[in-house]
């Protein structure tokens, strides 16, 4: 039995239910952040989004964490003492303002204990060098464009809606040889840029197509 599973067994059913609800909220927010990453959208720092908002004004939209705890039937006068037990085990951290619970943050240990108790395992990290789905999609666009390249439309770094910071830079600076390169050119008296797939990019795409397609 792992040390995390032993901690899980030390919790009573109510405490386990409460931790599970917090864990589900944590994982839902994490999933949303990953989706933002894949789409090339900006993301908040983990230190920010892992603080799960609990408090909400009576006239405002109920927070995800509050809803999951309410559905678990633990939002009552005993919630405070339950959270105190989880804090003593260093499974969560609570933020209070004027005795009002504002947010809850699941700790790394809390996440591991919840997974152990629920029989779940952490997602494995992708192999080193593997492109994220959005990055592969961008490389496919560059491959389809061929020598003609993807025109920047006169705006540096603006290529077909893919993030320059999270997508194109990854392909340009790919270890062992850039998969795309940015080329400047003149057209109608104006200087512009385009992204062109490199020979290394062509080879990478052809060799890895089946893997990424699967």
C-alpha cells in the first residue's frame, strides 16, 4: 500500500467525499488550461488557476467548486471542520477573509492522495521532443503550404491564427534542426514575412505522420 493510499484510509467517508469534490474541480480547471494551451490561447499561471474559487455572491453564478461540494452534500455546518482536517493532513490550503471561505487550493500531496484513493493515475508526460496537437497542426499547415510558405499578412508573428510564442517558436527552435523558418521578402514595395517549412520539417512530417495521425 502506498503512503498516499494510507493517508486516504485515515480519512473518514465525509472527508474522502470532500477531497474528491475538490480534486474533481482541480482537474476540470487543469483540463481547461490544457485546452487553452492546445488552441494557442494565453493561460494563467498555475499558482493562480489552482486557487479554486469557493465564495460567490448570492446573485452571481455559482462557482464550480461550490457546485461540486454541494452536489457531494457536504456544504453544511460541518464543512469547516472537515476542511480543517484536510488542511492538517496538508492536502489542501484554504483562504479566508473575515471568516468567509474564499478559495481552496489542492496541494500536490492532496492530488496524489485523491488519485490513490480513487484508483486513478497521473497522466504520463509525452515523450521528449513530441509536439503538442496544436504544434503538429501548425506544422501540417506549413507542410501543405510548401515552398510558397505561410504569409504573415504584414504582421510579424501572425500566421494563420497559431500562437507565435507557444507554437511557431517551438517549431522554429526544434532541437536538432528547426522545422520551420521565418523568411522576409518584399512585395509591392512593402516588406513582409512568411513561414516556410525546412527540409528537416519535411522529413519530420513524413516520418512522423503515422504516429501523430494515430
